[in-house]
C-alpha cells in the first residue's frame, strides 16, 4: 500500500516542490489548496487535487474520513510587512486555519504533521549562526504566528500523540532544476524574484534597502536555501518521525550568507543584463545578517543542501523568468 500524503498548500511555490518530492518517493499525494496564491500551473497530474480552505472545518473533517499517513502543512500567509498592517488576517489564516486542521487530524488516525515554520520566529540575532537554541523573539506578526503554531503543535503532541516536524526555513529561493514547476509569484517582495523581474524587464528597477550595514559590502546578508533542498528535508523529516515517533524542530539553511549585491552581481552574470537599482534607506526590522546552523538537520536526518549555491539558486529561477523576457 502506498503511503498517503496530504499536502495542504500544495499548489504554492514551496508546496508544489514538496508534492514533486513525495511523488518521486512513490507516495500517493493529495493536494488541498484554496488557490489564493497557489496556481493551477503548479499542479501535478499524478497528484489528486482538492480545492478547499483550512477555514472550512466541515470540509476538513470530511477530508480526514480518508486515511493519510501524514499531513504536510504549508498553507499560510507569509508577507512579514503585511502582517504588521493586517495582523488579524494572519491570525485567522495561519493560526485559526491550523487549529481547524489539528481538530480534523485529532478525529482521524493521522498522527504525523510536517509544518512549514520560519527563521522569522527568531527575530533579531543574538549570535550567528542561528541554531535551534537561539532565543525565539519574533519581531513581526508573521513570525509570531509561526511560533504560536509551533507551540500548539507541541501541545497536540502531548495531548493527542500527533508527532510534528517544525521546519524553520531561512530564505527559500530557486526553482526545480528540471523546470517542472513554473508558477511565478505575483507582486513578489522577496529579493531574488524582485531581481529576476528587473532582469526580465517586468520592472524598471529595484531598491536596495540600505548599504550602511556592518557587512563587507554594506548590504544585508541572508541564508538562501533552494526550495528543492527544503522539499527533500520534508520527506526526510516525515520518514524520520515514522521510524522514531519523535517530534522535531529544525533550522533549514546553508550556514552561509550572501549579500544583496552578491545576488545582483550573480544575476547580471547569469542573465547577461545590467540591472538597474538604487540604494535607499534600510527597511524597518531588517537585521544586517542572518544565516543558519543546520547541524541538527544534518545530525538527525542526514540532510544537507545540494542545490543552494548562489549560482544554482539564480540560474534555476532565471530559467522561469527568461521565458517572459521581451527580447
Ligand atoms: C532579503 C534581503 C532585504 C527586497 C523574508 C521574511 C521571512 C521569510 C523570508 C518566509 C534583505 C533585501 C529585499 C528588495 C532589498 N519568509 N531586499 N530589496 O526579509 O530576509 O525574509 O523572507 O518565511 O519571514 O521576512 O527576505 O527577500 O525580503 O530580503 O534590498 O526589493 O534583501 O533588505 O536584506 P527577508 P527578503
């Protein structure tokens, strides 16, 4: 009998890469997505698709009348800046949505959930690289919702025996090297898609948010992790929990950082285009640098990133934007 996996948010950018990874592991995959940011182009014919919303408690309960060996939960809003303007939307979609999911899971036989958490739970770094023991002090409401959900998962482990993996992504980037996933984010705010839109002529120029940070070139440094590397960590975390019945909280990053200008220069090299940008003031809440220690993921799962060098991140992204290039 094939392992049955439910991917909530499986039509999204990261979700579709997770779906592909579980399909390649010969699992029976069901995608559940409200398509608010998920895209049809990201759906795989080999995976069953159910259009639905984690706000619909009855639909979720009906869904869980079927057997799932695990739930991969990636449905949630993720714009840190927006979360500070309309926190109620993030509380409702992220926290309440997860509560509805846990209610439906509790009534079923399913006892494994892999959750898309974020490095945003840490807030400003006290030391580097950030390991899982770093203080958790989110500085935006989005990061707060991710941490609150982690705490609910811990309680549902204690009360209902639902084992979890909370995977704290650093900066997800890149696309499937085989080009099977093509959905581009609409109105992106993250650095690499913004740079790609400039390269593809979709926007005139971009802003570099500050070049007066205490970093080698003055611009912000982040730990960019390839989305396919993230996806393999989801499969490995599921397999680990299935074997050990132990819950996990893991950082997923490379342990290395790249600056904004590093990314722009790499994009100019790969695309052969000169990219217009102007230096503006810092963005509120931006730390100078953030990069992960993923030693725990290596030790526990044997996971290490293989596609997350800057060239691969930019090249695999450009392969999707290049198609849109006017010339
Ligand atoms: C990266 C760097 C910016 C855009 C965010 C969320 C976090 C997580 C990852 C989900 C920074 C600079 C960016 C631009 C720029 N999301 N930048 N001009 O802020 O590290 O993290 O995405 O889990 O929760 O907060 O990512 O891509 O926005 O910024 O100069 O137009 O690029 O200042 O140094 P960030 P980002």
